[in-house]
C-alpha cells in the first residue's frame, strides 16, 4: 500500500552530502515529494527531511540505501511515531477588486494564514502547517487564481510527553 | 572485514615508517607516507601534470613502494582489482586529473559492483582553478558519485592523514568497495605538520559485523525444520574468508551448495554436494534445486537477476534466509523470512555452534541422482574444436590449481562451467558490471600478488582487444601471464542472443579484420601460439603453459558455439534450453 512517509535523516554537515543524497534518490528511481535540509542544534550535523511515497518494501529500501551512505548518521521514519510536521508556503494570489481581496482575507483568517504583501492586483500570503492544512488552503485559494507559489517542503520532529520523546522508528537493520 | 571501529597499521610495513611525527612536510610527503603506513607496497599509477609532485615523492620512496605503470588507466584499476581479489587486501591506484580520472571510471564501476576493496587517488587541478574548466579538469567526485562506496576531496594538507586512514578503512570494512580520493595539485605542494592517528573512528559509519545471536538461532531452527535446505553462496563468503566455516557447516548438515559466479572456489568445486553455478547459464542441477528446495540459505549473495530468472517463479516452495553484511541487500528483490545482518565469517562460525547436525535424507539422494544427469555437459567432437574441451584440458593440465581470470561473455561462462575451483581467491571475473577488457589486466594484478602461481586469462577475440595494450606491461615486468583466446570471430554472446532472439541478424557482432594474435604477441616480445584444429589443442596448451614468460594462445574454436544451458532473460529457472544432442 502506498503511503506518505516523512523520513528524517541526520547527516554530516559536509560539502557534497546533499549531492550524494539526491544522486542516490535519482539513481535508484525513488520518487520524492520534497526534500529540505538545514543545520541542527549541532553545527556539524544537518537534518534532511524527505517526504516520499511508497509501499513498505520501497520505504525500507530508501531508508536502507540512505543508511548505507557513509555520511549518514541516522535515518528515522517519522511516520511511525507521534510527530509534528510543518511546511511554510508563500502564495501570490490574484485579487484585483476590493471584493476578491475581502474574500481572500476571509479564507486567510479561517486558516490562520497571514497576508505578508499586497499590490493593486495581488495578495501574497504566508501559511504554515502540516501538509493537510496547506493542501486544504491551496484548494480554497485556487479559484481566485494563484499567480506564484513557493513551498519549503516539510520538516518534522517527534513529540515529547512527560519528558519522554517519541523519536520515531530508527530504520530497522533487517 | 575488520572486527571493530579500529584498524591496526600493517605490522610488516612498520619498518618503512619514516619518523615524521610533528614535523612540517609537504602534502605529497604526507600522502605517500600515509599510503605506505597503510601497508601498501605496490600500486598501479599513471602520472600526469597535476600529480607530478606525488610521483616525485614516489620516486624518492621507490625502495618502499613499487609503482607499476599500466598502459591505460582502466587497466590499472582492473589490475589493482585482480591484486585485491587474490590478496584480500585493499588495492591502490593513482591517476592524474581529467582523462586519467575518466579513463579509470570503468575500472571503478567494475570493482564497486563486485565489492572489491580499492582506494583510487585522482589528481585534481589546483583549488583556485576548480570549476573554471581548466586544462585536464574533471569533477571526478561528481562523475564517480554513483559508482563508489565513498569519496573525498582533500582540501588542506593537514587533512591528508585522516582522509587516507578513513579511505582504507571504509574500502576494506563492511561490504567492501571503492573509495575515491581527489587530490588537488596545490595540496601536494602546501605544507602541514604530520600527525598520524593509530585508530580510525567514523561516527556515521559502523558496519554490523556481528550477526545477532537471536537471528542466527532462528536460522539454525529453520535449518532443523527444513526437509530440503539449499545453500546459495555468494562473493561475500570469499571476501569474508569464510570458506572453512562454510565447509564445516556443510560437513555437519549435508546441505547441497550452489555458488554464484562471484563465489566460485568459496566451496570446493569437486565436492559431492556442489551443485555448480546457478542462474542464466548455471547447471540444470543448481537451478532445479532452487525450484525444489523448501529453504534457501543465501550467504553473501544478492539475488541478482541473472541468478533468479523470473522473480515471481523463483524458489516457489521455499522460505528464504539471507545472511549479508549489507542490510540494503536484504529484501531488495525477494521477500526474506530469516534475515541475518552480519559478516559471513562471523555468522557461519556462530551458526556452526548452534546448528543441529543433519543426516542425508531423500533430498540428498535426489541431489546425488540429479548430479549424474543434470551437470554441465557438451557433445565431444574431434571434427571441430569445442571451447568446453579447451577449458577442460586447461583444468586437467593445471590440476585445478591455476588462478583464472576472464573477460566477459561466452568464454566467461565456459570457464565458469568447466573449470572447477577448490579454493577461493583463484577466480577473477567481472560479474556485476560485465566488463570486457577486465581479465587481462586483472591477471597482471594477480601475477604481482602471486608471482609463482600459474595465472591464465580466458579471453575472447573481441574482449582481448579491449586492453591488448597491456602486453607491454607484462613484457616489461616479466610477468608470465598466459592468455587463452577462444577465437570464434564473433562477439559470441551477442551473436548467441541474436541467433535466438533476433532472427540471426548478426548486427555488429561479426569481428572483421582480426589480427594474427600470435604475431601480435610476438611483436610485443611475448610468445604467440596458434591452435587451428582439435588436435592442436593439447600440444599448444602444453607448450604455452610450460613457457616461462607471457604467452598468447589463439584457439580457433567452432565459430557458432552457444552456451548451454540457458535460461532466457525473464523466464523461470526451470525453463532452460539445453544443447541439442543429435
């Protein structure tokens, strides 16, 4: 069964690591929805968050192949645990009249998004949320006419309860 | 291969250590000292503009490290590959930037596909020129990224010692492979204080050597329950030097064994429980056993498509156990019931402690019966020269004790089918990538590794031309490598497929303008012999194998020979075609 998986990858913060990961994904023919990368609390370590789809066997191969790269420290499938997921999206939407502006702003309010820029013909909106929220927002705003859109891709983190963190399932070693 | 996160410097080279600790040295001095400290006393190197400082240092250290000049970088990498396979150590190659690096690419891909431990150093233009399309600049790391285990660019001379240590460690541990180290010219001139770490530890690289006791116990239980167990042994057993443990396991449990193309010699080829090689050109016996067994025990093998045939019809009655050091090999193509991640040596040793002895049963009786009828065979002839006969004679004359390398195609399959290997590390072939031009340079590496051994390259008239320039290397270095050319005037395997599947349209598979290979050898200063008829085979082999120097033996075999049995691509293992017996 094809499911959406968020895979969190801790890697050495070296030159060329991103190239290794993207080359692996392309070379093995894995499909990905998004890939983000940034520094962690330890400046020698970067976190990559990969959103991908596939059945169990494909996801297992992706995590194993990632683990096989020398620069990869740890691979975690966040989908298997309680986690928070966020993505930031900027959307420039057509709003040439006062009425459309009002309507767009109503949608923005309901989704707790923000208007961050405005011109006579457009509104630029920032929205943060998990993929479901973002997708629902885009669906609502689409009829107005989306001129441009930029998505950061998802990042995720395990939830913490009573001092115990839910760290997801570290990719199984067989 | 190594036990933990640390490696010791090879003791035998301690003598050659220079006292450089704490002293300021050039990058070239540090680099060569580190390579020597890794225990390297032989490397294959081809110089060029950006690596001259390093070759100057190699000249200064020529009493401690021998540099062999191949005639093409690809051949240099194959030679290091052959050397590594025979010695079990890490092979070393040094080439220049640009074309030096790109010529090495086929050799690198070949070694990586077959998990051969190599460290390949490529020169690089100076740092300030990188990215400017400078003369002989190529992004060697970018070009080789998908075909190496890991790669490094040395950015500062103070990083050299750490990177060289890590490179040799990574190449030789876990599932072995190729590590590429790109060395910009400026780094070889710049100075740094020499610092050497005795141990290596990489936080993101901790290969699992020790198989989990519980999963090993589950495997032992599965063997105890199985009525028809079958061992499917791959190259991992050779790499891990686990042949003795394998033989002990078989002696204890009487389980029949097939070894993949890469693993020939991991289990004695003359053992009664040996099923031969499996797969597309495997023995009928080996393939039928897959289809009839109830437990496949894969050790260090990877369920290659050339072995399994049509996946959905592979081993239909069997549960699958898979022992491999590379977790990503497990469940890559087939569903696995009993996975064990670990080094084959470790796992087999531990398995032998817990596995219950098993007496021969009905399965063994069936196996012994099938071995009589389902083994490799060919119709003998005195009218035409059959290639299988040539291989059989080589086997008899060398008493099965030669180191055999091969090129790729029909000749590779005949050699695999008709030469029986009783010991590991005597068989060098490009299994994964299937590289024509591999065998001759690999034989050169093997002869350096085992100077007194009989080293024979089994070649075709097509493939020998892919690295024939190495005749100069064998003559210059007085290497008594023997090359057997099974000459049919075709790219034989391509022709065979065209005969079967493309209406006999021999498109580009006819090799016109063939030279007289004996004269070619003669022109290079080697010995050349030609066998034109069946009756010439034995005298030519006798003369050629007895000659103390390098020899080309050109055998004009029956041109339209085919390799049988054959499981056509995409068919199940029991849908094999066999030679017609008129």
